[in-house]
C-alpha cells in the first residue's frame, strides 16, 4: 500500500512539474551583460489564449543581442493554485541583455 501511494505521489509531482519547463530563445549572439527585465504573461483556457502581450522587443530596449527566457516561476505556480479553476495561468518572461 505504501509503495502504491509513493508511486502515485511521484506521478502527480512529475505531471505538475512538467509545466515548469523553461523555454530559451537567443536573439543575435545572446545576452552579454547581467541586466534583465521581467514581465508576467497571462493565459486563459489552459494556455491557448493569451490575455496580455509581453513585448520582448520593447523589453530589450533596442539591444541586438539578448536572451528571452520563459518559465513558470514559484509565484506563477502559487497564482495558478488560485486561478486554475477558471483556466487562467501565468508564465514569467525574462529578457537578459
């Protein structure tokens, strides 16, 4: 019985953490310095429809070499605990120059 519970909990954790996978996009030669800007992207219908548009070009402030990282942070997970019942979720978008 304990083994079955452990396997079930492990499977649930794997399914929950799959959404935390980051996406990285390198523009030009990528980030050179340590400056970064972050914004939150909101979605409805389990990520199918964006509610707001995060303009990464504007966040880069005209830089030609930068890196865009999109991930689900701990705060995003906490927010989704409250908003997921109405299929609203968020991801953090970070632009590093």
